[in-house]
C-alpha cells in the first residue's frame, strides 16, 4: 500500500528516470534472461499507439479550425523550411563526427556472407511514392491504418473547412460549425486526460523496454562497435546543444528552460524509439509546458514526427562513414556530398517508428554505390550496425523529437503564438503535466 501511495504521489519524471536507470542496470546484470519483462514494455508501446491517432485527429482539427487559413499556410512553410535546414546541418555533423572518429577504420571486411547479412531482405520505399501517398484515397482507411501523413493532410483540410464554416454569414451554418468545433475541442480535452493516465504507467514501461534492450544488446554496443556508438551519441549531443540550443537562443528562447520543459518528451522518445508514439507526450509538453498555440503545434509536431529526423540523418552520416571504412573504401568528398542530399531526402521518407532509419540507411548507402546485397562486405558491415540498432535508435529518436519541439518553439515564437508567461516561471511542479487551458489565450481565433 505504501509503495502504491509513493508511486502515485511522487514526481513522474523522477519515477521515469528511476525506471530507466534500474532497467539499464537489470539488463546488463541479467543479460538476455531479462526478456520476461517484454510484455510490460509492449503494453506501454501499445498504450501510446492507442492514443496517437485520436490525439492527431482531434488536436489538429481543433488547431486548424482555430487559426486563420492564411496564417496556417505561413506556419506550414516556415516549419517545413526550418525542418529541412536543421536536417542538412544534422547530416553534415554526422559526417564530421564520422571523419573525426573514423569508426570501422582498419576492419577491412572482405569476407563473404555472415548469417545476419544473409537474412537482410528489407527494401526502402521510393521517395516519389511516399510523396504521392500523402494524399489518402480513403481518409478513414488512413486513420484506421495509422498512416500519419495522409491523416495530417485530411485533418488539415477538414479543420480549415471548419474554420470557414464557423465564420459563415449564414447563422444555421455558423451554429452547426460551432457545435462540431465544440465536439472536437471536448474530445481533444478527453484524450489529453487519457495521456495523463497513460503516463502514469510510463515508469514501468520504461523499465521493461530499457532492460530488454540492454539485456540483448548492451554488451555488443560497448564492444567493437563502441566507437560508432560513441561518435553517433556525441554528434546527437552536439546537434542538440549547438543547433537547437543556438537556434533557440537566436530567437530569444532560453535553451536551458527548453530542455527542462522538453525532458518528458525526450525520455519518452528515448525509450519508445518512436517519434510517432511520442506525439501525445510532445503535444502535451508543447501546450501545457511551453504555452504554444494549438494552431502551431497541432500541425508542426505531427509533421515533424513524420518528416523531421535529424537524429536519423546524423546516424546515417556516421554509419555511411563506418561502412566505407569497414570495407576498406573510405568515402570520398563527392560521395559525402551525395550523402548529405540523400540523407535529407531519406529523413522525409523515414517513418517515426522504431528501426525505420536503419532501413532508410540502405537507400543512403545505395546512393554512393554501396549496395546492401547479401554476401557482400557492405551487407556485412551493415549487419553489424543493424545488430545494435535499438541502442542507436534510442538516441536518434530522442534527437528527432527534440528537433520537432525546438522548431515548433521557434515557429510559435516568431508567429507570436506562444504564451510567454510559461517561460518566465514554472507554473506547475516539474513532472506533472496538467490538462490544457493556457492556450485559449494564445489562440487568435478568426
Ligand atoms: N525511430 C526513429 C523515430 O521514430 C526513426 C528511425 O528509426 O530513425 O524517430
């Protein structure tokens, strides 16, 4: 009973961090035997996935319906542009760290197929298809299948339509628009409450997920691939501090306050390895912690979770360098330039789900003539990285989600869609995300 009381009364973030540390320790101590915790982690992932689509549908519709369409267009273009620029920085930084650390140097893989390399049979989707698929043939089918980009596209159109209907000259139409808006607004509030409940389970889920990863892969990542892991993680940190920290500072947003507000989302991303799965938490953070208007975050966060993958771009830069060195053919300068272009494009096509970046890495390698075909040295080097993908994925997802939030802050600040009072002092005790309410002040309405 005491434990029960402590669990629900203590600070959420402290509990999550405790779960993280305990999970890592138990994973390393018990090794693969810890796999029995799997169902607890799986339940956490399922709970998050369960709320992702409702969060997007209700929040985005309310957000789009609350903002003037012309302003929404500006927000969209701005967010897209900054997403692309930060990603280009990210992959360059990945290449820089790869060149400094030279992971894979001296390995000279020339052997034939390993078991792992022979079993890789995944292929990356084409970029054009990804773009065309943004327009859903059946929006309700897209919602049912959890396809985020088509859902964003449809909800955005629906929300803009609702904005016009709410402001119609005809009283009957205006009233029905208002009723519909209230329905979506009420549903969004309910789903935020559900997010709070799901978060209460987070410490247990985090423990299980981390224990499993460390139990299975901990030792390998500290072994021969240690240098790659180190280079990738240092590049993540440099990117978060220099690019996001610097970018936020330029727009007069306190980077220290930003990271303190963003930490729940960053930790959730780290353990779930899914930008999409973290969306409910990042939206909650953006609204209640950062005071960002729904009109901005309801659009820019789901978009970012789908197309903005800075961590993934960094990982692709370092890993491409690794593969080059590992097969004894270090990448030339023109090859590295090609990597910058393809990694930016690949990041758009990378889904915000665990492991997606590793699949897109094949497309990036392919662009410089390094084909992952079973039995080749490239496939062997690729298989080595694939082996520790979960560990690399944790960091890159944390970086991806931090980027989504940082860009959303910058867009909101420059569009005057941020409640500045949230940044002057913490309104609530850390680790407890309350329901919304701050925002209505920031919502401009029509
Ligand atoms: N897991 C990453 C994310 O959800 C994508 C990746 O695998 O790089 O952001």
